[in-house]
């Protein structure tokens, strides 16, 4: 009887394993070279898309607010890092002596003791006006026609705080039916204390809720951020408010300088606010994006 010899099992030798590892390393390196570039490009593309969306949203928000600025109230700091303006809630036409109505209804520019007047304003347009807001008449942006300056030592100025409002209706001369009106009570009548009464030629006025700021400031980690601030007192001198409600508008700004600019055409009583927003991504390899927008401000008081 023949017995077949038992064969010995063979495995990889150390040399073969080293060769296999080297070959796999070479192949992995080659694959990584081709894969790395698309992965980095995808990462940078996502990063760029995020900061573009952030910049676009910030521009839209600022443009919406700036369009509500009180005429001739927009001001920009010297380095262009801080934009500030008085934000309007509403506006209407006040009744005057020329309308042929009772003196009890008109906004007086002569009687300092008369602090009530009636405005032609549908209640819907005044739905957001509350006590604590301010009435501004004929804001030209200088001397006693400057809402930023407030009231002088004699109590004269073109801005007065609202203490009460009442909706109603009034029948005007020559009309057969009543029209919606709003009666406003002011804390004082600074318009009658002006050296030269500065009534609006169109008998218009605006209601402002207060100042609003957009400013660039470095965070604790050195990152430049764009903030929106509101709910703080009117200050004749422009400065970043020390105490205010604020919200973050954009992060990782590339620079603060020349962020805002203004240009005014006096003959047209119109102004342009320029916004030059430049943001950088999370990674140094991604290029910064820059969006520019101009917002028209109607400076007709």
C-alpha cells in the first residue's frame, strides 16, 4: 500500500509582505494625489458658498434698514467702519392753518404751550407708532433742523417725543365725509421755540423709533465681526453705543475700513450709501469674497 506524503502549507514570507506593503503605499499615494485636489476644491466651494450666502443676507438686511432712514440722518465714521442713522416707523401730513381747520387740530410753530396736533394718517399706517417714538419735522441735517442735535438750551429743535396717540376721524373743509386721522400728544413743542420756524413746505413729518448702527468690531479671538445695534439714546456725536441691543450680522470680515461710504447730490436731495462687504472663509486656501451694493436714501424731508 502506497501512502502519499503530506504536503506542508506555505504562507507569505517577510520579504513578500514588505513588498506588498510598499506597493500598497505607492498606490495609495498615487490615489491620494488625484483625490486630494477634488476634495479640497469641494471643501473650498462649500465654504465660499456659505460666506457668499452670509454676505448676501447681510447686504439685504442692511439695505432694508437703510431705506427706512430719516432724511439727512445717515452718517458714516471717518474710517468707514461705522454707519448710523435714525430709523423711521411711519410718516404722515400734519394739519396746518392753511387747511382751514380749527387751531386745536394744527401743529403750531408759534404757541410753545400747544403740544398736540392732528395728522392725516390712516390707522393702519400708524399701527406701529407708540408712545416713546419721536416726531421729526423738516430734517435738513444742520442747525435747528438736525434731529441728531436734539433740543438746545432753550428747548428748540425739530424733534419731539410722543407721549400719547389717539385714532379718530375729521371732516376737512370742502369734504362731505370724514377722513382717518391720528391725534398725537408731544412731551413739548420745540418747533415753536425755533429761532426761525422751520415748517415743512409739504406739511410732512416722520416718526422715528431711534438710532440704528451697523459697525465692524474685532472679537476676543481677533475675528472681525459686523454688528447691528439699536435701542439706545440719540447722541449728537457718532460713537459705537456702549449700551444697546445688538445682533450679529456677519462674521469673518476681511477688513473693517471703507466698509461704508456716502455720496450726496444736493440738487436732487438724494443720497447713496455704499456698502463694501468682504468676507473670508474658514480656511486660508479659500479666497475671500467681496460684494458691493449701493442703497438709495430719499433725503427729501
